[in-house]
């Protein structure tokens, strides 16, 4: 993703957010970081890393993107 796109993240359409997420997941899963909080929740819910990646690749959005500084 070109750096110039970083400035446009405030006004993402749902379609563009989906496209960017898919590109990130497809190209950078080896550099993905899952926080300790997320790991704890994954254990509670018996969810694997593979399931998280699959969800990011194939899942759907329930809300439109919004900016949270």
C-alpha cells in the first residue's frame, strides 16, 4: 500500500476498507502481530491464528469503517 494512502484512511468507504484489509492479510500475515489481550480472548473462545487470518481474508463487515484516533 503506497504511503500516500495513509493520509486518506479517515474517509474510507466500506469497499476500500475491505480491499485494503485483504491486501494486508494476503501480503503480510508473516508480520501480523496479535496482542496479548487478543491471545487471551482467543484461548477463551478456542480460536486459532489460522481462523483469525481466514476471517480477515473472507469475513464480512458488520459496521462501516470509522475513524478512531
